[in-house]
C-alpha cells in the first residue's frame, strides 16, 4: 500500500496511454462511483476474440486517470476472457500500489473494462 | 498560491524570535533575570497581539494555534456555563460552513447534551441573519460564527451578529484565523467577546495562536496545570513562538493598507484572467470576500488532478473536491453554498499573500487554461 502516489501512477497521470474515444467501437462501458463521483468510459475494438484496440476517457482524480490508463495497456492484445479476469488488485499492483482510500479507483477501471466487454458480447448476439 | 493554507515566516519575525531560543531562553514564570526577560518579551507580544484587534493586553491568552483557540473558546464557555449553579442554558448557534475546528467541537458538545443550531448560508456563503435571530432562545449562551471563510473567502456580517448577540446577552465568539491582517478588526466596535488568532497564517511561526477573551468573560480551562494565563491555559510559555506571533501582528498592523491593496490588486487581476476560461465560475461573494482569496470551479474536471497537474508546473493550489479529502466527501463549504458534489469536484482555491507577485499571477493565468483544457480532453463529461 502506498502512502501517496507512486512514480508509475504519476507517469500514467502525466502521460496517459490510449486516451481518447473510438468512434466505431465494438463495445463501450461507462461506470461511475456515486460516492466520489469519478466517471470512466472504455471503448474496445475486438477481432477474433481479442482486444485489438482500446481507449478511455476519465473524469476523476489522479488515481482514476492512472488506473484506467494502465488497465488499457494491460489488456491490449489480450483475449476477451483474459481481459475479463483483470482485477483491481492487478491494476493497483501494476501501478506499484495505490493509497488505501484510492483502491476503489482501480476497481472502477476493471469494472469499466468488463462493462465494455459485456456490451460487445450483447451487441454480437 | 496557497497562502490561506500557510505562510512563510517573515524575516523580521525570525530575527525577533532567534534570541529567545538560546540567549533569553529563561522560563517566563521564573523569578530570576533570565525568566523576567522572557516574561517581558511575552508581555510585549501580548500588547502587539491586542493591538491588531483593538483589545487590551490582559484580554489575550496564548495558545498552540487556531484550532486550540477555537476549542478553548467554545468548550471553555460551554463547560463554564455548565459549572454555573442553576444554569439551564445549553444552546449554541453556529454556521454551516465553519472550519472543522469549530464544527467538530460543536458536534462533540452535542454528544454532551448541548444543542447546536447550524445556520445555513446563501449561495455566496453569507450566513442567514434572520434565521440566526429566529433560533435564539432563552437557552442560547453562545454564538460562534467565523469572521471570514477559509475556503471561499466570504466575509460574514460580524458587526451585525455582534449586535444581535449583545442585545440578547449571548456571548459571541469568532474564528478570525483567515481575517487577521486582511480585514479591519475591532472587538469593541464589533461586539466580539472571544476571537481566535493563528500565527502561521500571518507570517508568524507554526504552533502558536491566541485567544482574545473579553474582560469579565470567564471560561473553563482545557489544560490544567501551573495556572499560566490566569489559569485559562496552563503550559510553560513558548517564548520564541509568542514573540514571533507578536511581531507578526505588529507587522500586519503596520503594513495593513499596503498588504491589503497589494493582494486585492493581484486577486482582481487573477480572477479576471481565469474567468476567461470557458465554463469557469467564481465561488464565494463577488465583493464581500477576503482580499487574497480566489476560488473557482471548472465544469467536467476534478480538483485533485487539476492541483497535481498544476503542482507539476510549480503552482500550489487547493481543492474542495471529494477525491482529495480523507473522507472522500466534497467540502461542506461548497455543499453549504448549494453546489452539487460534481460541481464541488472541479474546484480550485488560489490564495495570495504579502510576497505574491504580478509575475506569479501572470504565470498562473498562462498555465491554468491549458491545464483545464488537457483534463477536459480526457473527460467523458466534456463534449466540446
């Protein structure tokens, strides 16, 4: 558990990876946390059951932005099943830890991703 | 840009303090020369502090800071009242947007069978005077309302409240931590019975404060011991700190007009520049605000990210966003003036001081629009 933000968190915050929208996304997932008010949207492009492109937009704190940024990096190129298993602990660990009070931000990143995958599966049916 | 959080110690203040660490280090309560020299220094500081609020020196008690002064004033009056034989009074009136050092004390007292009324404020942060007058009852013994708000800088109608308190024979305490050195304070004209001062907000050292207690008002001590400060607050005198606070007050008084004009000029320039940003708003009162306070909100972005991005550019600000609070709750002040949590989210306080420069203001005016823009391009709530 980190007391403040790790260098890796600050790096993803300062230079977010895969930030933006995918206009013709195959799946879109938005989640929000009513307690603190962060809102995150993930866009995915899927080919042969793999995430070939992913982008995000986040309204929220440093941890929220860094969590979504690193989550996109972690699942890009992965199969949908692999990506679906991403947990908040995976995200937080990859960031070198998050302050306890900010753990819900990493949770939201994983939730947004799963919601985007669900959306893709629903649309395909 | 965060002078409301704290200030650097003025060089003249440091110079004044230094001898009291290792040369005149005597215990101000001792009878020998070393002690008496320290005692004289403490008494001189008492005069300097009294001078900034038009009080008498023997009405000033030294404390460890603003929070202790607030605690001592409110609990001290409350407990003293309870001690009075036959006193049934148990009602305190305060304001919804007080500093936690007041609000938490009031909540604490509620657990001890005191009733507390939290008067709401309008959208600018001004207390509802009619409501305050309406809730006064025969049981009310204390009104505590801040002189000026620490977040949005709104200056409350202190003289009016003082009159109401006096008319109803109720004690009036005000937390003037943010107001000292920025607003003219006269405890007699404004009918103030107790007033809290903090040293580190006025270019003095941290860990020192003062409480003005009008002559004739008695309070119960929180710290019992050797009977210092007329028994109101025992503890060996923090001579260097007290000397520093005294000098800081003297400087604030001497430089009052110069300091206020300087801060006001920079503040107005800053506000004018920042409000050019699309969907930016000023929180607080348009005119009844501290000369050093600017408080903004920007649609679709969050304050903690904004502050850390500004920090990268060497700019220190603060925010009332839930994300930056330990409780993950938006500031009670911003909610108190009627903002929604998502509006409080995008808030930024920039506060100026004696050493702020026009160059600094210009630099912030240049950096902030780009920073807001950068965060908005990341935000799913911004579609422009």
